[in-house]
């Protein structure tokens, strides 16, 4: 008899909707897709660290560790969550998975703010996104898991808040770097469509994972080639 990997049901939202329980095949696809992301993140972290070490810059090293480390944590939490069968453990891992999204967004901003923008714009945006990340994680811990639409809106807002610094970023970053950043942001944003359709469309969460992989990959090249 084929074993099933149970998925927890989310608590009712303000609209009264309850998330669809995914099949074991969907959860297998979800865990494998971000398992691949975990392997790529683990492989990419030392590449970023070596690049930063070659530059002998504390800011570059902080950016490399922040982006690379947060990517590893995100994909690790997501892979374990989707692979976990025990309901209580799965609920805990789900909360960690969602919290790790805030970390990855802030971690992606770090090498850009400290390595490219610097000065008032750099430190101001750095403080803003990390403040929002901490607020988002606190929101999740205090019951925010019941309000997925609020979390999704905050993810998107954090991801695009950097446009307030578009002029200094345009001046200080090469066109190729801006293109990689924009491509990554668009990949994440388009993927949110499938994240929202999770309750209606089978394998939509898996498709969301593929967009996340694409977004992280684009930002990896933006950081590696243009942030230091």
C-alpha cells in the first residue's frame, strides 16, 4: 500500500477559507524541488564567501554570508516541512519555513545595501528591510499564520521596497546587475500567482517553488557578479 505524506490544514482565514490538503505526490514534488534548491544553495555559499574573501572586505563578507546563509536556511526549512509526515512537527516546520522567507528577502538586500549603495541610502534601506523582516517573523509567531494574505502582501512589499532607492542604485550598479535583480524580483512576484492558487490548482505550490528557484538563481548572479 502506498504511503501518504499528510499535509496539515491551515487555520481558517478571515475569509473563512481553509487551505487544501495536498496529496503525497504534490508534497513529494514540493520537497524534491526545494531539496534541489538546498543543494544549489549549499554549493553557492562557499562561492560567494570566496569571492568576498578575495576582496578582503568586511561588508562583502557580511553580504555573502547573509544572502548565502539565508538561502540555505530557507531551502532547508522548506524541504523538511514538505517532507515531514508528523502533523505537529510539520506545523512547526511550516512556521519556520514562512519565517525563513523574511530572512531570505532581507538577506538578499544585504549585499546590495552594504556592497553597492552604502552611505545613507544603503544603511537606511538595510535597516528598513531587516526591521520589516523581524516584524514579519514576530507577526508569524504571534498568530500570523492564520492570515496568509497579510503575509503574502508583506513579502511582496519587502521585495519591492527597494525601488525607493532606484536612482542611486541605477547610478552605482551596472546594467547587468540591475537586470539580474529585476529578473529575480519578477520571478518571485509571478510565482505568487501560483502560491495564491494553491487551494484550487493541483501542483501549483510546486510551480511556485520553481519560480522561487528561478528568483534565487537570478539574485545569486546579481550578488556574485555585481554586488562586490
